[in-house]
């Protein structure tokens, strides 16, 4: 069982204020009694119910059934004596939190049968008092029928979401380890051979200096050239590590969308022609942030990404069919929007957002063509 719950149930589809009314309402039924003994007895039963209700959440599995039995008995007594049936909703919520299927079904059947029997008997004996509350009693019986399954389904959903989050974190850790191994391999392949060659040529140059100075000078020049080549390769490798290709990010985005059980569609080519790596990296980060927002906040079932490269700009459009932006939230505040806009401004880009039957995000970046290697060498 869960370690602690407030007396007021959460995530049941009913407002907290409704549950507060259910907590206070028994006193209204109790104080209608004319006898002080009945009033005192009703208050005692109410306090005992909430005490048992709390203990049922923090007790071990064996004691749980004892507290639930006490709560059922109190609920029946309150129904017979005062016509107060709404404790049955608290019990229905608690039964939905029982993980063991056998215990869940047993308590569900017993609670449902006793609640219906108590309602029928009270309705027969006190029809004049109960009849004005008949719509609320019907709603309560429906809640007793449906609420345990609703709570049980939501608990399973939250558990699966937690397992999915743990799996994603594990995947992220494995990706980091894989990236470290790749970096180690690249460093070994890039520098290992070059440094070995530099060591051998240095030994050879040291031996040739006394006998063949000219040959030693050639070896030193070869060492200098090898060192420059190694430095260039290291710089290129570091530059590739710092940037993320839009094509690679699109694959990860599709995996995230499909893992969230959403359909994914994209148009255009993610391979940008002669675009600086910095610009492509900014677009990749913004695309990742936009898709993360869709998965977390949109409740969408479909996501579409369109990438268009013209002679003047690169346009990335991210669309979803979710609930759109709430009216009380400014478009460019929260959910990473401010960070996306700052990244785009760094490369003279801009963004637009529209919210109607979903959300559409448009990312604009000027198409600054990267110079060719030939032009750079001139």
C-alpha cells in the first residue's frame, strides 16, 4: 500500500472542495437528531471513521483489511442512523488503491453489496427523509461502482509512466556511456598512430643529428607536419562533438514521439546543404525542446515536423493536434520558449507560435551558406 495519503483523496476526478463538503456533511446529518446521545455517537463515529481511514493507508497489508472492515461498519451505521451514505465514496477510493487483485475484488464486491443493501433498506424505512437526496444517492452508488476501477487504472498508468521515465533515464545513461566509448575510440584512432609516429621519428632524428644532420632536419619537419595534422584532426573531432546534426536529432525526436504513443510525420529533407554547424545545432536544440513540450503538455496524438530550406532562410515547422496553449499563459514564457527564442536570436533567427486546434511553432533562421574549403584557403 502507499505510505501516506491525506484524508481528502486526490486524482479522482472530483474537486477538492467536493471532498471537503463530504468531510463536513456528516455533521449536518448528525445535528438534525434530537437526542444528545445520537449527536455524540454520530460525532464519535465520524472521527473514528477518519482515524481508521488514515490508519488504513499507513498500516501493513494484514491490518488494512481490519481497518477497512471497521470503515464499512461505520459507513453502514451512519447510513442506517443518519442517512449519510457518502463515506462509501471514501471507501471506494481506498479500495481502488489496493494492489493485490484478489483483495481488490473481494473488498469491491463486499463494499458494493453492503452499500446497495444499506441504501435499499434506508430508502424503504425512511423514504420521506431520503427521497430529497435521491439524485445524490444515485450518484454515490455510481461512484462506488466506478471509482475503484478508475483509481486502479490511474495508479497503473502512473506506475507505467514512472517505469517509462526510469527506462528513458537508463537509455540516456547508456547513450552517455556509448558516447564516451566512441570518444575514446576516436581519440585512440586519431592520436595513437600520430603520437607513435612522432615518437619513432624523434628517436630517429636524435640518432641522425651527429651523422646526417640534413636527414635529421627532414625528420624534424616531418614531425612538425605530423603534429599539425594531428592537431587539425583533434579540432575537427571536437567541433563535431559540440554540434548536433538536424538529421540525427530528427531520428531521436521520432523515437520520443513514438515512445509517447503518438503518431509522427515529417516533410522535407533534414539534410541541410552547406549550413554552418552552429546554426544546425541551434535548430536541433529548438526542435528537441519543442517536441519535449508536446509530449509533456499538449495531450496530442499526432506530431508533424516540416523542414524547408530556401535560398534566404531555413524554416522548421512543428505542429500538433493537442489542446493548445492555455489562455492564461503568455506564448513566449515558460516551457522552454524563452530559451528557444534566445538561441534563435543568437543566430539572427526568430520564432512564431500559433494555438488553434493544436499548436504550431515556426522556427526561422537565415540561410547563411558556409564557405567551401577552397574559398577558405584563398
